[in-house]
């Protein structure tokens, strides 16, 4: 298995400064440490595209939370957001053959592919340098699949894929949350 953090570190070493990144985000909490880290190196635009979330009221709540995270992130460059269409039918059609499968199954692979492909499409259209996703923050997501999908899609798009395995950032967020709660501060 590849060490995606080492690949990311090498990519960052070779940057000229101010490259643009379209970062697919599944939710605000998962993006917080990723934004903090990557915003030191990239001009970031978040793509909030998640047709797998339902109902729409939940999708809308997550958009609000994502915007709060962006507003509270200390970044070298301003962080923008694109809230893409809400179309759960697109998700259900894509995963229909796998609807009875659980987490870490082909259903998840198709969902990753759907969202990362959409991110590439928008990045190509808007002229971004790189694409990546926050999906690997979750211990329930398969970072190898995510990176394999990114590599595959990079072959048919103009935009480069930024390899990543952000699970470490998830653990840092949990640690900070624990310390905040232990100190008695309210979130």
C-alpha cells in the first residue's frame, strides 16, 4: 500500500506557491484540519457536492456548517466555496446495483467515484491546478480506493490529482475536541 502522505509531501515540496486546489468536502468537521493544513500551500475552493446526503434539510444544514468552518479557518489565502446541485437521484441511480451492500463495499467505491469525478469536471471547467477530497479523513473510508480513483480520473482530465490520506487530521481533530471538552469550554 502506498504512503499517500509522503506523496503529498513531495508534491507540496515541488509547488511554486499559490497553486489552486478544488477540494471536495463531505462536511465541515472533516474539512477543518485539512483546510488548515492545505491552505498554507494552496488557494482553496471547497466543492460541496454530496448527492448521497438526504433529506435536503440535512444537506442544507451541512452547507451552513461548512461555511462556518471556512469562516473560522486561519488560512494564508481566502477560501471560497461552490455549493453544487443537490440531486440525490444521481446518487441512487449510480449505486442502485449495490444498494444492499454496507460500508466499504462497491457501493462506497461508486459514491467516491461519482463525487471525485464531478470535482474533476468542475476543476477542468474552471482551470484549477489540483483536485482532492476530504473523504479520507474518515476511518470508515478507503483511502486506497480514493487515491486510485483520483489517479484513474486524472488520466482523462486536465487537472492533477493531489494524493492524500487525511486520517491523521481526523485524529488531531478528535484530540483537540477532547481537550476542549475536558477544559469545560462549550462548543
